[in-house]
């Protein structure tokens, strides 16, 4: 009886660790996207777009000042993985992160 319990626990632990690796690998692959890894604060919009490519959407923000480009890096569980790059009034990168421009504009952080 104890051997069965130990085997079940070991199997469950192994499966949990393997699923965690898959999630980590997925997250790691997003970090390697040029728009994530190479776009830096204070770059010009032209420089950022040369690295990130054409954004999925581009908006003028309401709560934050400036504009914002939103990129879709992939999907997870059928939902898009968003990444935004915001620009100040001088078209310089102000902020960036893993959410859409609309989400960022509701609670902008500098």
C-alpha cells in the first residue's frame, strides 16, 4: 500500500514539474521576442518599430499622455499574449510591458 502511495505521489510531482517547465519555456520564448528584449526606454518610435515591426494596434491614450503600440506575441489558452510600448509626447519610449495598450491606459505606470 505504501509503495502505491509513493508511486502516485512521485508521478504527480513529476507531472507538475514538467508542466511548470512548459509554462516557463513558453514565457522564456516571449522574452526572446525582439520587441520585448531589444526595445529600450527613451528609444524613438521609429527605432522601436524597426525592432518590433508593425504593431497590431496603435492608439492615442486617454489617461496616459502620448501614444501606444500593442503587439500580439502569441496565444495562451486561446487568448492573445499582448505586449505594449508606450511613447511620450516626443515619440520616445516611455514604458513597455505584458498587457494591451487599453489595459495600460487604465492604470499607467511610469
